[in-house]
C-alpha cells in the first residue's frame, strides 16, 4: 500500500512538472536555447533535491535500510527530511551561482514559474483523486497567485514581481495552516515557520540577483 501511494505521488509529480515546464516555455520570451538551459538547470536541482531526500532518509533510518532497503526507500519522507533536502539544495544553488555556473536571474524566474504551475496541477490532480478540500483551496490560492504573476509578467520589474509572488505564497501557507491546522506542498507538510524562512530565503536570493528592492531600471523590465 505504501509503495502504491509512493508511485501515485511520483506520477502526479512527474505530470505536474511536465505541465509546469510547458507553461514556462510558453510564457518566457527568451530565446529557445536560453529557456532550454534554464529548464536543464531546474531539472538538475530537482534531481539533487530528490537525491538529498533519499540520502537523508537512509541516514536517519540506516538500521532499517540495512535490513530492508525497499522499506526505507518506499516509505514517505517526513517534514524534517524534506526541509533538510531543501536547505542542501539551496546551498548547491548558491554555490553554483558564486562560481558563475548558474544564471541566477533566469533560474529564479523559471523556478517560481515552474513551482506555481506545477503546484497548481499537483493540487488539482490530488483533489480529483482524493477529494481533499484543502488541496482544492490551495489550488485556488495558487491559481490566484499565478494569475497575478501572469498578468504582470514582462509588465513590471521582474524582481518586484517575483518577490510579490513569493510573499503571497508565504501568506497562503500561513493562512492554510491556521484554517486546516496543516498545509502541504507536493504532499509534504509545510510548517508556517519554515514557509516564512523559505520565502525569506528566496527573496534574499532575488535581491542578491537583481539588486536593491524597489530600484527602478527599465532594462530589468521583462528580465
């Protein structure tokens, strides 16, 4: 049963990621080669995230892994594993940017676009399968954030747009946690405190990539 649930979640995630990738390719007006490069970078970090999740899960349950490897690999990860994997992935992103191996502006733009659209699809499918009311409410909230993001895309400074989207997402997680006692992101529990830290971290990355918040530069519009 656990293996079945894990496989279903993996399929939903794959479909959602594919949907998000298509939307990103359609929205972004960069040349095809740049969009492809950004998607490759995003997929690389997504794979890193998955690898970190399994490595941490194995380390925390080493005795079980040695006795029955499949039991650990198939069992759902808890919040601690997910949070730790996100932090490690963030360090990889920061490291690659510091070494000039990553276009942080393009990466963040793609990451936020992909996250919003993939999350929307994931929550919608999850609602259809499990009739989860909180998933549908989260889907509607994500749809609203994405609508704002889409309408303003290439119309205002990209830096301000991304910060607004990230801040709205953080507020949504806090509200959902208050209303439903918990909020999930890709079926992982997202505690309000971590959502705030994560949103703040992403905003700091945006500020680092673009410069001081609120600074107006026509050259940055649409970038």
